[in-house]
């Protein structure tokens, strides 16, 4: 092993070896285990959320692969219809052209070129993250095989009457010129206005005042509604009203939907431009008048003066004209929910148009029961309630999109508008010729493509070869677990369950582990506009400051925002981002994987876990220096000391805990157990406890063999235990350690995952080591408090917690003297007989060291303690001043306020300890 740990030198070399040897493919005849990767969109690169979830999926795959199961982690990418089309359209626009200038075929070729570029970038990133996916099975949602599955599902659903075409209101994006599903709509509160308009009664007896947030749609009104029990308007129900700015008369109707307390209690009904009005219109058989075109400009159905105007320009003109005619009563400020497209950001329009729909209720019912009866389990289980809430209120799914990139709908039309849904154009032609009883039929294919989530819903079985009954489908379906975020439970998870049960005959996965969303250290969402995005590869490889600034500000047109982000970046990363390596990043993700909704990414942890990698590396080098070329106990007699038995027992308990916690998807707690064992128990304690046996001339050969064998076997097993979370550093160290430990194999990733039975719990050893550690720790703390060098030998007295504890301490006195560097170790029953001492109480053991052996100059020590006390009291004053500032308490996050209170408590404890120490030193002076 090299002297220092350098992830840059090992990671890509190791991954290339893994991949070239085909070790990621399912192996053996063990029970199948399968995870389907949520396919990243080919719209760019992987972000921190991807890296977080991929870490967890890879850890699970590696764990079960090592447990002997035939493990498949299925890779792939999603064509991401709207998102990808937008990327390529922007590229064309920047070059001064438009997709319609080059035509559909040429445009789709451009998108395929982008897909190749983006897909390659994503696969390179996944390799850098250590993803052990089976690359031989890499899939894309528009691969030929997956496209066959999409067509087959569409045709079967259509033939069963579960897909239909109808003219209904949809969420229309006037920028992208496509329908959107409800899930693709962002409803955000915005400040607007409430216009109170006067509609004259047709008989000239008065006016009704209606309040609206959208005056431009009034030209499509077909009624005014009032509540049937509203005494103000009961007498007007059934009468006609004159629609301002038009020549039309419309009825006054009664409907319980109307809220008498809102506005004037009169509501304009525009069935073609409002979802609620559409339902009212159906109840009252009102006509639907569409007054907007696909650009959201007013069309020929309105008076000539407004035709061709953009909706917002038309709003201004209409309001001005109403005011000129005395029909504008007042305008009030009003906060309303504005629907915007999640991709374009454009204000959406409810728009009447022909679209394709899935009749979803028959599919939703069995999918709901599958969770209710436990065939599918959500982790954490509270997400099941969210799932039920949506499934029980589900609406038919609009699956057609007016795009060029995606799976084109397998439907053809003849010149009379008849539709033929078929697997191929030849099949459609045969249907048409039979229906029309002639051979000169000309067909035109539907221009629309399917919603991206339609093909994604088939991912668990289409990637395994469905509709063919492939061996992979039989072996790996249903899959084992889905790892995904709560934000796509409805977009993707529910639809996979519905489609999987319908077409593959079973649930698509047994468990759904819902992760939180990665946010920055302040809890803010990571976004380019906030300048807080971190590329996971920048954390792995490092990036200089200027490159980081350029990356974060690229493409920004607003100088003010660009300058703000540049300033923030230079402040946060004055030296750029150092290289941390993949393992440190992965372990950070695991440690943050709580069951919470949001996860704050802490860069400090990445630095800490790089130090953890260094600690392992240095520990391994120590082990190798003490075992290479030595008799390591692979044959011959061995004798295990109390420390040897203790560390083996602790490893067994750690294995049990880590296995249980990973099985419960508590990656955070498993990472904590792995860290604590390696850092505190193996490195800080056992490596020290092993030194006397290794270095003492009085230790027998069997004892030395026992220590060497324990060093190697515990380290080798621990590397296997840690491997799923830190694959690279464990592989590199294992290659050097395993042969000395007597373990054969080409790679750690195909070795068995440790079991607790490999290292049975030795309670006697754990009980024995506890008082030994307590004495050593007590001496170390006394040295630390009094700033006494470790090289200075001191006498120690111990008042043991029990006779048995003293027996164990006395039996291991040589070990304690060696590690604590003390001259003597004596029991004391009556502490009053001792001279002034420094004292520590550790787990029931009272450890004393005479102050005379620790302090040469009592006056100098009192001066030092006085300075410490003064400094600590100053810190208390600072904290109290902060908490006394009402602005700080009111505006700071609660966690920060609580942290200040905790600091005060800690400082006060420290002052009390200093004062007690001063008292003892004064005793020493006499």
C-alpha cells in the first residue's frame, strides 16, 4: 500500500477492473434480488439527488450480492419528452432557427444526437459514483424493445376500452403548445386583482355584479350562476342577462357550487376555460365557447376588436372598454393560485381540445389493494396514507402530448376522421380497408406523442423483456425494492403499480423506500438561480474557484443575479472545492439518509469522512507493518488475549447491528455504527491494546500469533462489512490484507458479507475490558485537563466499582501501565487518606493521580487555570448577550437559539470543573 490514501489514484482503476470482469452481472443460483434504477432524464447530468439515491441503491445491491443472492441493478435512462425537447429547441433557437424550420424528422435526429451526448455523460458519472449496475443490460425508454412494450400496452388498453380519445379541458401550455397532466402543474400564490364587472339584465331592470380574476375569458361566458338559496338572487334565476361587449344573452342559473360569501355571490361561468365551470356547464347543459387559440391569444369566436390579442393584452383592452361603458364597478387586490407549467414556467390555460386519456379507476382499485393488504410496503409507512389519498381521488390520465420527441401514439386516421389503433401501420390499414370496404384508403398517423410517464410506468417489466416471456422477467419480476423520492409517488410509483399488476400479473416491487430530498446546508432547495448547486463529481474530483464560478454562473443573462452568485460562491469556497473522493461522498450520503422529508447536505461531513478514509488507510498500514512476513496464526497454536477477544466480540455486535439497520433502510444509523467501530474501538482502542502483546518480550509466541491474527481477521471482515457504502477504499485495502488473513478471492465485492456468527459475542471479554478502558481513559483525561505530557510517568490510585472490577484491573496491570504510561497502579478503599489529587469518574471507576506528580509549580498552574476560567466566563457573557437580544431570538432558526443555550450549559460545567481543580491545587500548596 502507498504511504498516503489518494482516491484519485485508485477509484477509476478499480472500477475499470470490476466492469471488465463482468462482476456486476447477476451471479449464481441464489435467491434473486433486483432494483430498477429510476431512469435519469437525458437532459443533462446527474445532480446531488441522483448521487444520494444511487449510493443507497448500490449499497443494497452490493450487500445482497455479497450475501449470495443473484443481484441485478438494472440501469437505464428516460427520454423525458418535454424536458429534452426544450433543451434541443433552445439549442436551435440560439443558432437562429426553430424546430418547425427543419421539420419533425430532422428535429428528432437532433434530439437523438443530444441523447447520445447526455447519456454518455450520465453513464460516466454513474461509474465515478461506483454504481455496480449491470451495464450489459443498459436500457433507454425509447429503445426498440421498450417501444414495442409501449405500443402493446396502448393497444391492449384501447381494445379493453381503457384508453379513449375525447374533447375535454386540459392544462394547456401556450409556450410548449402541449397538454400537461395535473401533476405537471405548479400552483403558486401570486398577487393579482379581482375585477367587479356589471352584467345588465336583459329586461333592463338592473344589473348583476360578478367578480372575476380573468376578465379576458368573459367573452366565452355562457351563464352567470348564483346559489339556489341566496335570497338576493332567487327571483332572478332563469332570467337572461346581457353579456357585455358582445351581442349574446346568457341565462342566470342556480348551482350549489357558488359561494354566496365570495365577491358579490354571482359567478361568471366559462365552461371552455375553467375546470370548475366545465363541470357546472355539464350539469346545466351549457354550450362551450372556446375563445383562445393554441398561443393563448383570442380567436375568431370573439368580437373582431379583440381577435389576435394576447390574453393579457386583451385583459387590459377589455377592462378599459368596460370602464368606458360604465360596467367596471371596482378593482380589488387579490391573492390567487396561478397554474404554471413545471417545465416552461408559463401560465397555463384550461383549454378545450381533443386528447387521449386512460380510464384510470379500474387500474387504480387493484393497485390500492396491493398496498392495503401488504403485498407492497412503504418505508417509512406514513407515505402509504399519501398514496391512498391520491389513489382514492384519482382522475382519468391525459396521456397525449403535442410534441415531436417521444413515443408517437399508435393511431391512424382516414380522410373521414375515423381512428384505427394498431401495433403497426399495416395492421391499421387492414382495419381501415375492412371497415370502409375499399382498398384505396389513405391513412395519417396521429402527430401526438405519449406522456413520458406512460413509458416510465412500464419500466420494471419492459426492461426485462416484456411482452416476451423472457427468463429475466420470470426470474427478477417482481423486483425487490424501489428507491425513490416522495415527489414522484404519483407521477411514477402509483402508475408503475397499476401497469405492473395489469400487464405483468403482479406488483412491480415488494417494498418502496422513500428518501428525503437533498437540500443545501440552510435547508434551501438546490437550484441554479440560487447558486447553491453542487455537482457531485466536483466533490469527488475537486474544482478550482474560477471553474466553479464559471459553472455556477454559465448561461445567466441577468448581471445582477450573476454577480450575486459569483460573490456568494467566492465567499463559500475561497479556495475552490478540494478532492474528497467517492467513498467520502457516499458515506456522507449514507449518514444523512434519515427518515425525514428533507436532508440538509453538510460539506463538513464530507471532509470528516475523507479523514475517516485516511484513518482506515493508516490503520491498515499499521496492521500490514506488524503482520507481513510474520506468523499470523493461520496454523499452529494461538492464544487470544482479553483485548483480542473483546474486539472480536465488538465486531460481532457491530455486524448484527449493521445487518439489522440496513434491512430497515436505516443507512444513517448503520453508517454511525460502522464509523464508531472503526474509529473508536478498532483504531483508538484495539490497535493500542494490541501493542503490548506485539512488542513485549514477555508475550508468548501464541499470544503474538493471536494478536496478529485478530488484527488481520477483524480488519478484513470489517472491510467486507463497510464495502457496500465505501467500495473503493475497502477494495484497495482488502487486496493487501486478505491474503495475510487467509482469505482467497479476486475481489471483495464477491466475498460473503459478514455474519454475527463469524464473531460470536464474548460477554466475559467485554465485561473484562470495560474497567481496563475506564482506567486508561481516566488517566488520559486527567493529563488533558492539566496539560500534562503523555511522556510524563505518574502514579495512579483506583477505587474500583467492585471487587471483580479490581481483579480484572490488577490482572491487566501491565497492559494499563504500558498504555497509560504510569509508574504504579494501586487500589484505594478510603479516598480521604489520599493527598490532593486530580480525579476522574469513568463508568463507576474512580481514578486518582496525585497533583504533586502532575504539577511542578502550583502557582503557575493556578495562573493557567485562572486564565481558562476568565476566557470561559467571557464566552458565557457573549452567549447570554445573544440570547438577551430579542431580534436574535425572534429571527434566528430555533436550532441556532437552542445551540446557544446548550453552549452556556457546557461553559458553566467547564467553569465548575476549573474551580474544583483550583481548589485541589490550593490544597497542594497547603
